[in-house]
C-alpha cells in the first residue's frame, strides 16, 4: 500500500486507491506532489551538511543553503498556495488531487519532520568547530569571562544602536520586515509580573541594522556570538523599570508571489514603472511563516497570530539559529583555519584565448562549447568585446534574465552601442528577486544607446540566446550562442552550465526570426533548427519520445537520456510512461523536483532517475535521443516544468559538431557514473545515496573539472578527440582511482 504523508485532522488529503486516475488516465499514485518533491530535494542539500567528505565550513555552508532555499520556497511556493486557497479553494493538484490547503498542511508537516536532522547536523558541526578552537556562543551556558566580555561589547557597541519600542495605544504594532530577526518581550508595567489582569504589554527590538555576529578571543579560542542572541540576552536592561517576563526571537517570512495584473497594466506608466511598483508592494505582503526560538505562551501566541497576522499552524519553533546566513561568511573571519576547512580553490580554466581579437575568425569556422564552472566565461565576453569593434559586425542581440553585479557582459554590450553597433537587449524584468537589478540595468543599457525591450505580457523570456550579425562583401552571416544558464559571471563559477557557439547559418536565421518576433511583442510559431517554447520545445520533446517508442517497437534500441533541473509537465511524464511500457530505456538526471515515480511495475520500470548534489549547483539541460548514427543531442534553457513548456520563451539547439557532441556526451556519462554525489530515486519517491564498490569512487563534478582542463587549440585540431574521451573514461573508472 502506498504511503502518504498526513496533514492535520482538518487537512487530511483524500486517500488514493489503485483506481484513482488523473487526466491522463494514469494512476495518481504514480505521481508526487511538486512541493513535497522539492522539499525532498532540499533534504538532499541538507544531507551534504553531514557528509564527512565535505570540508567542515562547506558543510556549514550547505546548512545555510538549505535554509536559504527554504526561505525562498515559503516566499514563493507556499505564498502561491495561500493565495490559491483564498481564490480557488477547491482547485486540485493535477497529480495528487489535493487542495491548496491540504498541500500547505503537508508542507509544514514535512518541514517539521526535517527539524531533528537540522539540529543533529548543526550540533555535529559545532562540535567539530570546537575541536578547531572555534566556539559558537551558547547564551544559556556562558562562562563568567564570556559574560563580562559580552556585557562590555553590548554596552559599548550594540546598545547605542538599538531602538526598543513598547507597543501600546500610542505605539501600534510595527511592520516586521521579511527575513529579519526581532527580539520580542512581554513586560510588566508595575514590576510585579502579574500577567492575569492587565492587557499584554509587548516590546519589540529590531536587529536587522546590526552585524549578524561579533567575534572575540579568550585564551586563544575564537568566540562567535550572534548579535540577535546578544540583544535578547540583555533585553532586560532596555526597558527601564518594566520587567521582562517573556523573551523571544522572531523571524517572519512574507509572501513574495506577486504577478503583474491588469490593474497595474491599466496605469499609464511603462512596464518598467509597473515593475518598480510591484517590487515595492512585495515587501508588504502577508506573513506565510513565523519562526520563533522557543515555544511561546498561549497568550503570546494568540497575540502574534492576531497582530501579524499569521495562522497558528504556520508558526515553527526553531532550536537552532533562524538566520543561517552567517554560514556563508564565517570562513572569512577565521583566516587561520578558514582555508583548511573549505574546498580547495578551483579557478575556471581558460579553455581558449580570444584576447588577440581572433574570436570571430575562429567561430566562423569552428563550433565551441564552454562548460561552466570548469571553464571560464571569459571567451564569451572577449567575443562580445571583439564584436563591438569589428567593422563587419552590424548588430548584437541578446536575451538577458539575471546579470551579475558589475556585469562585464553588460559593459561589453554598452560599449558596442557606444561604438555604433545596433544592440538589442531583451531584458526580462520579471526575473524573480532580480527585478530591481534588471530595472537598474535597463536604465544603464538605454543610456548607452542599447535598444531594450522588457519581454512579453503573457510569457516570461527565459531563453539564453545571443546573435551576432555580420555583413562581409554584402553577404549576411551569423554567429549564434545558445546556453543553459544566465549571462552571469558570478553564477558561471557556481553552476554547471553549457554554452554553445556556432556559425550554423540555419541556427542564426532562426535566432534572427525569434528576436524579430520578440520586438513585435510576439513569439515565433515555427523554427527550422531551434526548439522555441512556448509553441515548440514541448511538442519537439514529445515527438522525439514517440520516435524512440517507434524505434523500440521496430528494432528494440529505443533510448532516452535527459538532464534537467525539474520535471512536472503531465504530458511529458505520460509520454515517458508510454516509452517505458514499450521497453524504451529512459535515464534521467533530475536535480530537484521530480513528480514521476520510477521503477513502478507496469508503468515506469524502465525509467531510472538520479539526482546529483555536489559542490556546484547542477543547472544544465540536455536531451539525448537514440543511439549510434541516429542519435540527436539538444541543449537549452528550459526544464520540464509546465511553466517552462507553456508559459515561457525557451530556446534549445541541436549539437551537430562531432567534437562538441562528444563533450556533451562526456557530461552525461560522468553523471551516470557518479558514485559519490548521486542519489537514486526509489519507486516510493524517496532517494537513496548511491553506493560504490571499494576503490571505484567517482565525483562527476571533479572528474569533469579535469576533463575540461584542456585548451582548445588555435587553429582547431580535432583529430583523435573521440579516442581521448574513451581513454579518459577508462582511466577514471579503473578500481583504485579517485
């Protein structure tokens, strides 16, 4: 019998039976709720905090990533469900048949179930830090010396910066900012502590303007004290004669799921102005979660639920820090041990040297793949800078979603415009949490002379597409780049992404048609070489799945390999089920959300699903159909989420160049052979860490770092490349090699 997570008594999902089916006529028990699947992914991130092979400070960083991910999940996904529960309370999830209220109940239960692991892993990290001479201060067990030092630091450095506020008839309850910590106390006006007769008297102390923590040394040991805990510890000294009765730390999470609606679009201001108003509004949306450092009294709980307001069931009691952002920076204040307890530095390899203004000549004759973060993004930036100066280049067109701070790519585009090139930037202002950054870049690009369009009303433009158009002796030619990740120098060193540059003229013509349509506020309905969502991509994927089903029926050699970040599109999942039932071997690497259960007899027994969670965030999207001479390989920007397949502009390109095909297949093979960072998805939807035979350990990301540490020769010389790849694999997987 299938195991189902239970919500509260009033939120129990309807029990599924073997006959329960979804719109595709498939058993609902074959599918997993999207939100619970994402929480399982975040648990895999959490498990990295317990991996003894991961350096200590990196384990702390994985804890920080886990909690940062969870913040965004509550802001966006839970916020969306709360809105849905208000507007469409009877709407059912198409995979599990649950209402929004039932999904919210399941989410909070599952998050609470992970709390004990968080406490356990954090405790283990603290113990190891103590062994390294670093103490995270526990304010419930202060030594006399620690108390004296902290009291002095509090009075000299912290107290002058505080603004305690007593809430009464003359001082209303303040607005609490998203993801910021507050000290909250209940007070006795007469000093006797009678809580029964008078109304509850509450004091609030903001801490967001303070440093997250302070450090000091005692007897050659490094001490780290969280400032919010410090303020809480000395809160009794801040309210004069009023005695503190209860003392809590609070942190709220606000809904951030806000969209551009018709009400905004009715205004006369342009889309950029609309987005600026939208960003302001987001800061004041409703509370979806309240974290508190200990169980509140019933009286105070009722007070918070009324004043914030927040649903009582959405209050989470935390036994470890509520703000884990310190995990990202602690290593920088521990210089003596920081490096030894962190990953060894790895710089992206400069795979090809375009500094001599030879990029356009090379790329006119040879395709190029850049594999981030193992290879540097610099060749792409050099290409843009060269295009800015080259007299044959007439235009540069690019779709921008998330840019780095002080972006060299934006600088290259502005320089090109200033030098007289036509520069078109399709800048998506609705890139969540990057809206303000994109608004600011839009202004800078426009001031430099670039033409900036802000995307489409109905579709987000998530494509990673760049087109350089040249005219030589009256003949137009194109160099086109299609990627899986953003044009962002920072994330190119943190995420695994692929960037493909080709002079294939059919690809360039499609790219030109796509940009022309976007300038008219439209999307292309037909392309020859590229997949283009929303009208293509999904239909192309389904067509190639059907082709493999046919090949399996005719010759028994059907094969599908897919690498994406998420899968929940019902049409695609139904097609994969049909492929499995036919006997097609389906291998998928899905980092995050996966709503399809593999290995279910009669349905998905030929589907294998893995998730790789390692040092770098797996982000590339790759589709491989068939094998041998008929094998087709595509890379691009979209996942197999319904938002990507039907509500976004996404672009995929087929890899035709022999050398680049071998490189992409090398990526897929490394991931398939990973025995250290891979998780296998089981039929019940849970994940099991891959086990490896003694001496056969392989970390795919580290192996790919070595694989891509070879320079691309100038001029190109690709002979014998396939033999090198095969030899490299045999050496990596030989027993005894790490």
